[in-house]
C-alpha cells in the first residue's frame, strides 16, 4: 500500500528564553493510506509537535514531510491552507470550534474557506450529522453543547471535505471515559467505513488500542513502531 | 502582600501596548476634564482682564451719566469720611484724540498723575526718563503703541484733541500690561491730568473717579457713595465690572464645554470599562491560582483593583499635565485675534481644586470602570476559575431590548412633557439616550448581520459571509460598533451645534436692511439731520438703548431695551413678528407697551397682555406685552418700546447708534468722516461687521472644533484599542480558522471585511444617535436661552458615516497585519 504521509529525518527545536530545546530528534516515519495510527508518549515527549508538523501548522527545523507525495516545506501559505482544508482534517483536545458559529456553520467552515457553495454540500452535511449523531442540534452554538458533542462537531468538520487524513490531538483528553470511548468508536467507524487515514496523539494506553498501529515517542525519538 | 504588589507591577509592565492604551484613554479624559473645568476660570480671567484694561485694579467707578445733558466734568469731592473704607480714590480724565498722521487711527487718551497711574495699573516701564517730571506736554505710551507709531523716548507725537493739534514728548514706554496692552486697534496714550484738564477747559476737574475698597463690601460702599452723591444730579456710581458682563462673555462657552464634557466622560468610561473587562478575564487563571493556594477574595480583588488604581494615579497625574497643555492651546487660540493679528497675553487660571477634581475623576473613572468585571469574578466559585469554566450567563435579550427602548423613549417624553427642562435634565437625557444606544446596538447589529451575510457573500464571497457571521455575538466587535456609534453620534452633535451657532452668528445681521451704523456718544436728532443731508444717504434712523435693565422682583436683566420709532425703525430691520406689522407698530407708540423677543418671552414666561415691570432710573415701570419678535440678534436678549417712553423712564438723551441706508457705503463713509472731522465718531459697514463677527467668533468655533477633534481622537483610540484587544482575545478563533485551512490572506481579508461592516453599522447607528442627540441639544439651547436651532445636514451625516468606516478600517489594519504573523500552535494550545 502507498504511503500517504512520509517523514524523513525531522528535527524540531524551540527557543525557551535563552535555551534552545530540541523537541524532535531525527524522526523518520511513514504512514500508509487507510491506517489508524496512535502516537503515544508521555507529556513533553514531542508527540503533539509531530502531529502539528504533519498538518503543516508548524515547520520543522530540518527534514522533509510529504503528504500525498507533496513536500510541505516548499508549499506557499495558500497551498498549505488548501491542503489543510481539502486533504486534512484536524481534531483537537479542546475541540476548537468557532464560538459564534452554529454547529452547521462550524462543520461547513472548510467548504466556505474553499469558496464553495454550501448548498452543494447539504446531503454530505446531513450524512455527517447522522454519523456524529447531532442532527437534532445542527442550529446550536458550541456553548450550548456538551464536551462530547463539541468534539463530535469537530470530527464532523474534519470529515466534511472528505479529506484523506484526519489528525487528532488528544481527542478524548478533555472528555469522560464513556464519552471518550464513544468518540474513539466513531473514529474507528470512520476509519473502517470511509477508509480514512487517522493519526491520533494520545497518552492513554486504552485510547491507543483503537489504532491499528501504535507508535511510541519518548524524548523526541520514536522508540517503538 | 509584597508578592501581590510584585505581581501587580509585572502585570502592568508585561503588556506594554495595552498599558499604554489604557493610560492614554485615562490621560486624555483627565486632560479634558481638567481643561474643561479650568477653561471657565481662565476665560473669565481673560475676559476680566480685557474688561479691566481701562479700569485697572479699581472696583468702583463714578462718572456723570453719559446720557446727561450737561458737562461730563466735575470737581473731585473730598470724601474724607470714607477714607478708611477706601484703598485709593483716583480722579482722572478720560478723553479722545485722533492721530493726525493716520486719520483713521483713534486714540484713547487718559489724564493721570504718575503716582495714580502706577497705583491703578501697577505699570512697569521698559524705559522711563526719570530726569523729567510727568507734567506739561509729557506722554507715556505702551510698547505696542510705540512700535506701531515707530517712536521712542524723547520723540514728539502730535495728537488732534478737540479739533486742535497738541504736541507731546514721550517720557516713558510701559510694558504691555493693563491699559498698555495693545490690542492692535485702539491706541492708549497717557498724559498728565492737569494738561488734559486744561485742554478740555476743565482745570481742577475730572470726569472719572476710580475707587478700590478697603475692609468693606463693594456694594456697601456703592450704597454709601450713592447716598453721598444722590443730591448731585446724574451721577453714576457702579462697579467697574459686573458679574453680568463676565457671565455674558463666558456663559455659553462654559456651558458648551460642559456639554462636551458629558460626552467625553461617557466615551472614556466605556473605553476603560471594556479594556478592564478583558484584562480581568485574562487575569482569571492567575486569580484562580492565587485563590487555590489560599488567597482570599478580598486579596485577589485588591490585586485587580490595585492595577486599575495604579492606572488611575499615573493617568491622573499625566492627564493633569496634558490638561494644562490643552488649556494653553485652547486659550491661546482664543487670545489670538485674526482681525488684528495680535495675541493678547493670557494668564492660565487653575487651582489646586482643578487638579484634585481631575485627578479624582481619573481615579474614579478607572477604579469604577474596573469594579464591575472584578465583582463578577469575585462571585465565581474557585473551582470554576481554576478550571477556567466560565459560564457566560446569556443575557435576556428581551429584557435588554425593552430596557433599551424605555431608556430611549423616556428622555424624549420627559423633554416633551417638561417643555422647558433644565440643563441638568437635558444632560441626564443625553446620558440616558447614550445608555439606550449601548443596550440596543447589539440587537441592531444582529439585524444588520442578516443583511451583510447576503450582501457580503455576493461581493466578497465566503470570506465576506464569515466576516458577517463574526459580527454576531462577538463581544469585542459589538463593543467596537457601540463605541463607534457613540463616537460618531457625539461628533455629529458637536459639529451640528458648532455649525448652527456659527450660522446664527453669521446670519445675525441678515435681517438688517441698512448698510452703515453711525455712533457718537452725544448723537441726537441734530446728528440725524446732519447725516440726512449727506449726499448718497437715502434714509437714517437713530435708536435709543438702555443696557442691562433689571426686571422687578426677579434676578433677571434684559440686555438691550431699544427705544424706537416703530413705524420708521422697522423699515431698517426685517424681523419676524407674531402679529400684523402695521397694527403692532402703531400700538407700540400708543402707550407703555413692549414687543419682546421669543427668548425673553420664554425666559420670563410672559404671554400677550402680561405686564413686564422694569427697574428704570431706580423706579419700577410696567409695560404691557403686545407682541413677540423672533431674531437671534444679541442672543435674543432684547425688547422694544416706544422711544419716548424709554427716554422718559430711563432718562436717556442720546442715541446709541444711527442706522444709515445707502447704495454707496464706501463713498458715504468718507463723506461722513469729512463732515464730522475731529469728532469721536465710529462708522461700521454692515458687510465689514458681518466679517468681523465671523472672525471674532472664529476663535470660539476653532476651539469647539478642536474639542470635537479631541473627542474623535479619544473615540478613534478607543476603537483602535478595542480592535487590538478583541484581536488578542480572538487569536484562538483565528488560529482555528487557520488550522482548518484559512490562508493568511483570507484571514486578512476577513478581518478587513469585518472592520468595514463594523464601520458601516457603527456609522449608520452613529448617524441615528447623532440625530437623537441633536434633538436633545435643541432643548439645551432652549434651557440656555440661546436663539439657536441646532440642525443637521445630510452632508454632515454622510461624512460622519464615511468617517466611521475609515476609522474602523484603519483601526483594524494593525491587528489584521499582525494576524499574518500569528502562530497557530501557540494560539490553539493556550488555554
């Protein structure tokens, strides 16, 4: 099976005051299309940084990242933005919804940013709302939803443009265990039914088990994959 | 506690831009409060010193009644019995001369002894020839006069006095203070008293006495002097400057500034309040940390309040200093006379109390603005603060709408019901309407959003629609719109008031149907006849005037009581009356009847056939009101009566002025000058008078306009501040947009469309607010008895709307440029 994500010799360092801290050290990683990968590691291990680099939200200090065979580092902001709204879907620990947009509008955001007419996506929207179980709450604003429901909206937003890859940063970290399990089941369902590549970052062993492959990161290095 | 103070100071220093913005808002507001408070005193001082130019430090002046038929000279009576009640009593001669080298130049001539001159005016000399005594043909002039005439010590000047040429040698040049303060028009020359007396053929006599009291109230001494002089016919004993004179000069100015102060303070409170709201929310996690380790509510409240207190203290001090600067600029712009190009010397009058009030105002403004958000935080359970679970209690929109509507309508009902409300009630109404605007703007914005979603979608595509959606329920943006609304509304109000007053001033002579005014202190029918003979003059009409006539049993004065020959007089003026002209004019001459201005009608609450009792020549005389006249002339502070009754009741013998109709004003002026050569006459061309009026008032208008610019500056700054603050609080939202694929350019575009939409809503609601304020301002004019109808032009409203859009878009520029450098991860991960 072809690699949908390819990372080669990734280094990432941050300046913290006068100190330069190396967060990722020579990471090389390939993920195949349709895989559900869990990236596990303790706090501060660099797993979230890795995920953000994969999503083009940050740039590596050195090394190369290819998504669908396209090199991220040579892309302009506009190309990276198009990639994020068409080929990638992000799910964050704190849901990151736009507070003044309702459920529907939050989900349709990538479509709107792509300059598309949202009316063409009404069927897709209904289908996704059905999947995430929020059909009845489509006009609610984020503050009127529970944490689990907000995370479902975030997942729906990640799915609306039918991207190849979903990147999830601790998607259950802010939820109770029951809701967390529901969300992970949802991811599994999406992975299996729609053949989406999912990369989730977690520090929970239970959550990691939902993935088809677990990658362990410690001190900025992959220790087990 | 030390740790709290350390934390507090670090907070302030940490976000320098924010600190700077809050401080700037407080500093500007304080400066305006200070300058508004002090301007009244300073203007009063300026006017007083102008009025005191000739009367120096004296408090009482005794002269023959200028209307008396006899000689104005009298012997200086020894008033020994009042010696202990007087600091000094100076008899002198006030006269008039022409400067032959420049026939246009009139000279105010005064005869004093050197000692009296120094006592009265506290004169200091630039140069004085002390080897000489001040007698015979010696003269003293001021620096300004010496420069104007190009003379110096020892030079001789010739003056035309009583149609005879007299020569004087300059013995001293005085510093430009008091009587020697050259205003660019009237020259003042001091000559020895005895010399001037003999020129006027009044040796041993004087025509003026100046008195300064000692250990007695001015009015009490006046009473004693009146008693002393009562046998002597036609003496006038009065204070050198009446409070009425000063109030007339400063009243409307200080009232206008007070009105603006209300607006300024209102805007400042709003700016500072919104800034503190954001600060408090930002400090929440730290407050939570403090509380979780055992700090009491009181301690954390003190930390938050302490921050606002420090801003208040720093802002207060800097604001007072800036206030002195603003006051200086304001006053200097007023002191400069564009007509003569001379700037009068101005002393700024401000005291400790002005500093104290302004400083306290800054403290109260910042602490009060911070108090509400702090109380809100104080009520939150520690757990919620620590976990950052801030439940936003959604306000009941129906209640908000109803309250807003009540606050909007109630002031107008009150105004209509009261008809003539006081200035305080009008001020309160403006504040209430301002509050109503603040409450209603979010709801109005909601409706605009529906329109913008469609329009923006069409023009700017999806980013436009998103920008419109962002206006909805976004507190930062709604605050911007509210601020813009208040700012624009205030600007419209200030501009409309200024423009309307300016138009009234310009139009004050628009009712005149004559071209020239002739004045002479002894003008009577002989002069009228002489003028009538002059070639080119079509018609003349002289009028008699009594100034500041007291209304019996009231503390009110009528500024101008005109005695006229109605049928003839009103051929020279095109006034508006409430009755048929001929009938009204005939009735005026039929008895003790008066036609009163609408302003006097309202002020004294008089209706047709009511009796108006005036105190004239120490006697009460009643007149029947037979008509009303509408004119902005003399601020509407006038009444008309038949000239015969005025002459009889007020003992007036001479005409104040004679109006002249001519088709050739320039030629006629020359002929009049030739006819009355050597006499102290004054001729005014109405066109010149109009121009002079505009130029004289120009200073005040520039001042008011300057003030409105400062208001807009505060408003703009507040909006800019809000845009930055709302950008900071929206960083996360913007990062989310970026994370789901919005490009930097799309964010930039969206923020700018937001600003544009915000500007359009703010501009439009501001225009409506401006109109609402203008309606109230008309009641304020009524309350101030000013004959000004405040109106707005569509061009003013349109330019205000555009201004709103420009301010909004410009203010958003820096945040939207900063958005290009936004770090997505930092913004998203920050919790």
